[in-house]
């Protein structure tokens, strides 16, 4: 999570990084008001899938990347 927190400082698209147990959530936002970045989240998910990563999407507005280790 430390690396994601550092990335958040450099990347305004990342509004929050949070985790509980083995699951980590990276919330993507459009602006300082934390407007959900739903379309951007879908694009990031697709880009990651092309690179071989399987990432879930969740959150009320579908703007949270869900990351968890494989079983």
C-alpha cells in the first residue's frame, strides 16, 4: 500500500487508497471535489487486463479498482 500511497501523491486521478485485510481499493476521481471517475476506471481496468492483470471494479459509482492477491 505504501507504493500506492506514493503514486496517489503524484497522480490526481487517485482520490483515495484504502485496504482491509488482503483487499486494496484505489478510488479514481476526476477532480478535487472527488467526482467519481467511472469512465476512467473502466479504461484503466481494460489497460491493466491487456497487460495481464485481473482487477475488479466496485464502489457505489463503479470507480474503485479492487486489488487482491491471487489464491
